[in-house]
C-alpha cells in the first residue's frame, strides 16, 4: 500500500472507488434527459444490472439499482455528473453512456474489491 507524506503526517491512499479529495464544486441543476430512464449493463462476471433513474429535478433524483438479487432504492444528489446508491457509484460519461463502480464484499473471506462496468441508456 503506498502512502503519501505531508510534513510530519502520513496519509493513507483513498479506499477503492472513492475520490482522493472531496469536490469543491457546488450542486447545480442537471438536464433530466441525460439521466432519466433505464441504464443497463453487465459486470465482468457476466452478471447484468439495471439502474433506473426517475424524478430528476434540479440535482435530485430517485434511483433503483437492481443486480443479481440486490435491489436498492435511494433518493440521490447528482454532483459532477455522479451519484451513489449504497456501495455503487454512477458516473455519466457522455450522452447515453455511464460508468458503474460497485464495491463487492466476498462473503467467504470478507475482502472487498471494486467491480467496474459500463451502462447504456435504453431508449
């Protein structure tokens, strides 16, 4: 594990899937048409997922994440093109494409890893 030293303090690197520094940008209204709808994709292990985004108003939205028996509903705040639903981060890449990062815990060992996939907005 690499570490960064700043003066006399040692700073551990961020956990997988988390930004190294908090965003200093403000929340701003987004274009609902860029986010609303059903986003679908598959992880590397071929498990499919759906992210249903609805009710986008300003920078607020309602999201339902569904994958392999996991179902999460959450009201989210969209900032810098991203939002989180539990351990899953959605980042808008361009019109109709998004990156999905999901922190997965292995039930046998308790270890975690970051699963990254891409989603397409269904028209």
